[in-house]
C-alpha cells in the first residue's frame, strides 16, 4: 500500500509498529500497525515501511509461500497447535470489541484453539453477558461506543471484585 501524503518523519519511523504508539488523538488505541506486525511475524512474514517526508509512504508486506502439506504438519490438521491448552473446551472467553474484523480474528484464533468464545460489541452488552455467565477471560477494547473498556473495567472492579483484572498500557 502506498500514498503520496506527507510521509512519516524520520524521528518516529522506527516506532510506528510499537503497541499503543499513535500520532492521532488519544481516542485511538494505536494498535493497528502493531497487530499487523504481530500477524506477519506469526506467519513468518515481514512488514516494513519506506517513507520520504513530503513524498508519501509505502508499506510492504511479505509472506512466505507455504505448501498445504507444510501447514498440516505444523498442527493437527484442525487448526489446533499440538501444545494447546487441554482444558480449553471448558474455558470461556468473552471478547468485547466494536470492530468486527478484530472480533473475527480473535474468535477464529481462540476458537481454533478449542476455547468457547462469546462476543459483545461494547461494555454495556458485555456486562449483560457477565451477569448471567462466568468467564475465564475477558478481552476488551478500550474505545467503544455506549460503554468504553475503561468504564467496563471500573464497573467490573466495583461489582465483581473477585475477578482478577490486569491492565496494560
């Protein structure tokens, strides 16, 4: 992908794939390029950017060519890793995110590992699910409509103090 925009200043060029790094307003989470980088790395690929200030930027993604046979021999043929959690079918995960693409990726990866996945598109809907169902893990976006991930976290701390909650910044 390439553009003819302002380009990326040299002083931030080496940080654009860092988690939570953003030049946008704080309403954005700064995870997009970091997620792209992680996906490429997971698939033994590479992603990088070439940029010249005032002349635009070009992102290059490179994935290795893999035969179907190579893919099957790395796992059990059902998309599961050999070292997956043997208790995965008993574990419930709630994914809270308003971006369908992110939900789809998490649902596929975690579902293929055997976990039982449920989703909610915002914190308010997540709270409704949590009120009637126990979860082993809740993965939440921070910026969502109706109720943000931060508000969800605060509400969980208040009403469900038995949850172990970890935050990352």
